[in-house]
């Protein structure tokens, strides 16, 4: 990445290009200069106003529904990065392949500021309309791009520094862009690396359920990384490579245009059947790769460990990479498992990032249904217009845009296994009676008619909001609550963990890849409040590893600013499990500093919104 061009030099480059019509080669990055030239050819007047008119809410909902798969796959990264970026005053955005912004998360203060230049959901940031900008220029270039301050074509956008990277589907087609944006006056040294890492995670999710008519190979030099987003995934049809993720392409030095052209024999010395003999495959370069063969259209559970290929005889045993549970969590799992085994539902309550889905997957893995599907449905991530059809399924022709063969729905996919309804508190009120009826009768009638289908699944639900409070407020049906809340498990926030240092050590063993975590860095990590809980801590550790140079000491300076500056929670508050040590005055001060925004104030304090409301006596 080139260093930030000083204001005087950038100003001179802009005057040279826009006023005198000369080409300031070397004064700005070549990507920016080429974009300026394209914009001028498009007839964009640099002193004009870009045509940015956000879509009305109804059109935005339709747009999200058409891009539902991308939106669903990106939600975990939007949530995780949003929590990570909020304290540093940055935001993360997701667009489709045409530059339409589908969603945004992060700092509420900067979301408002970005809204003044229409950097918000429903606006289209393509290069042909908005000029040089990270989203539009990344779409044109087909690669990651950072546009800083005055490098934007239009002067009003100079308040922004934006780092964007395209997201590709398995077939090599661009389906969208992930962008991190912030104040141009602040440094954004690692934003592009974070955006790339998030895009890799999103692209990996496209392979979770396998690919129709494709046989998948999951490969890596290290067997411990099979199943992670760092594995190479190759899809073959008729003996030809037709799909791959970026790690798979990089493994063999291929580009996306090689998809559809490269035969299996050009990549591998041995036939695919050799994978059955010890999980190893020799490629044409003489490298021995660990691999897993995944059949056509078969699914791989997200977050569950992949089957591990046996390690080579000389390999060192990799550290355990499964979920971490302390004694209290193990006891909760054991009790919840007995309830689930008895055919009763389990409700998990906890703040965002406390590991509700990890807990639910472990319940499934320990149950007698472990060999059957685990189907996770995020009720908050599904577009409102699609929730009913996605959950309950539909017959052919049930509505405009329905697939020709219809769809069985996610509830039927869970038959025989475990259905996990995440963020059930965000389910639209109008759909709650239908879900209640299905849970009572264990029978489902798809949209558009068709015979009722009997269902058999164990039910685990989760919510970050206080469901009894939602019932009292009329946002959640009481009868549905009592149907799903036979056994409630409260998962505590990370700030109340009795030994955060030990937890940091355990997580580092999983993600550290052999790097040493210095004592001073460990102390900073252990002292942080982690408002995003385990998800934020895990993301921070993975980012630390991703940014580490060979042989570099991983000192505290490499940690995000909000982690280094996080106020430590008093020890007695952790021990007692309450937050009385955070004074009412401190809470009101945080609320004032956040311009009255309760969500932002709660993040500053490292507490939940409900706790802040309760302590301040607000309804």
C-alpha cells in the first residue's frame, strides 16, 4: 500500500489533472489516476454534484431480497466488524455487484456523518455515477482498492477514507463489495487487510452446503486448517475445474479466468481416489497436500469441525481447535442436553457475541441427533419479505419469483435433527402465530398449498434481547415465549468471566499459529471489557495473527485503539457479577458523549442496552 499523499502534494496533483488537464504520473497511485481518467471520459464534471438519491425503504427491501444469499452470508462479518470498528469511529458496508449499498454497521456517529454524502443503505456508489470511490473502483478493477480523502473524484467525498474489496462467488463472478470507511483525518493502516479477511470468510460460506453437480476438494498444507476459511476449495465437474475460492486459486497460481478451462490432470499427479488412502494428495509440483473430498451438493456444517485428514507421520499434533467451555458452561451443556433429549425446547439468552450458536452446535454434537442435520436460521438476517417462504417452504408458482420446483423450507431441512432459531426475538410479529402452530402440531403446510408434512426436530432458540420484556412491550407473543422457554440458559458476557487471561491463552492456542503472545499484550487483552464478547475477542486475535510480519513481536501497539484504551472493569464487579461499580454519573456522561444514542453509550461502557436502561430508570 502506498503512503498517504500529503495534502499539498495531492492538492497539486488535483490542480494538475482537473484544471490544467495534465497527467500527474507518480503523484497519486496509478489506480486512482486511471479512475480519474475513466470518470472524465464518462463526462463527470468534477465541480458538479454526484447523482445520489437513496432508494425508498420498499425498494431497498426488494433489493435485499434479490441479494438475500449474499446478505445472509455477510451478516456474521458485518456484525463482527461492526462491533470491532464502532469504538474507532469506522463503519463497514456491504454492496451488491452494481454498487448498491445493502447494509451498514459500526459507529453510529460516523454513520450519521457518512449519511451526509449519501454513503448509506439504498444508495448506489458505482464509479460511473459517483466518480472515484473505493466501492465503485474496486468493482471496475476487480481487486481491493483504498481511496483516501482527496483521492475521491468529487470534493465532498474527501471527508472519507474507504477500503473496499470485491466478493466473488464460487464460479468467479463478482457478487458484491465489502467496504470499511472512516474519517479521512484518521489513519487506516489495516482497514484493507480487515476487508480482505472478511471477504474471504464470506466467500468460504458459499461452499458450506456443497455445489450442485460439483465434487469439492478441500486442501491445505496443514491439516489443522482444513475446514477453515484459509483452506483451498476446488470444485470439479466432468473432470474440469469450474469453481474455487481465492485460497484454492492461489494454491495453484491460477486466476478466475482459468475456471472452466483447467482439467484435473493439470493440477494433480494422483487420481482423486488416493485421498481415501491417508487423506493425502500429490500435485503436479510435487507437493503433498492434506485434503478432504466432499460429494456433490453435500453440506458441511458451519462452525463445526471438519473431518481431519490424518497427519503425516512426521507432523506435530496441532492444538485443539474446538469450542472452549469452562466448568460452568459444561454444567449448563449437560443440563440443557438432558432437557433437549426429553424432547423439550431450550432457550439461550445472552448478549451478541457470547457464543449462543457455538453452544447450540455443541448441544447438537452431544445429542442422539448428532448424525442428523443442524439447521441454523438467523431470524434477524433473513429479509422480512422472505422469512415466511424460507422457513416454511413453498410450492411451485406460490408467488412471483418462486423457483420452478418450489422449496422445502428450512424447517423441513431440519427434520430428524436440530433446528436453531437464532435472534428469535426479531421475528416479525405477524409470523409468530404460524411458527407457534408448527411447534405445537409438528406439522407444516408449505405456501401455495400442498399436503401437510409431519416434522421431527429438536428445538433450540436464542436471543440477545430480554424476551420477557419484549412480551410485556407487545413485541413478542407470550404463548410463543412459553412454548420455547421450557429451559432457559443465560450465557454471561465476557466482561464477567472470572479469568479472562486464561481464556485469552486458550483462544490463542487455537488461532496463534505458533506466534508468541507477549505478556504485556496478553495483559491488555485480558483487561479489555469486550462489548462484542467472545466474537470480538476472537476477531481481534485472528486479526492480530493476520497482520503479523514474520519474526515481528506482537506488542500492544498492534492491537486496535479501542482495545488498548478500554477501561478495565473493577475486579469486585466481575467477582459479584454485577455492574454497580459503574456509577450513574458515568453512564449519563457516556450517554451525553454519544449524543443520546443508547446503543453507542452502552458500547462505550461495555454493558448491554437493557442494563443501561435499567440503571438509569428508563422505560
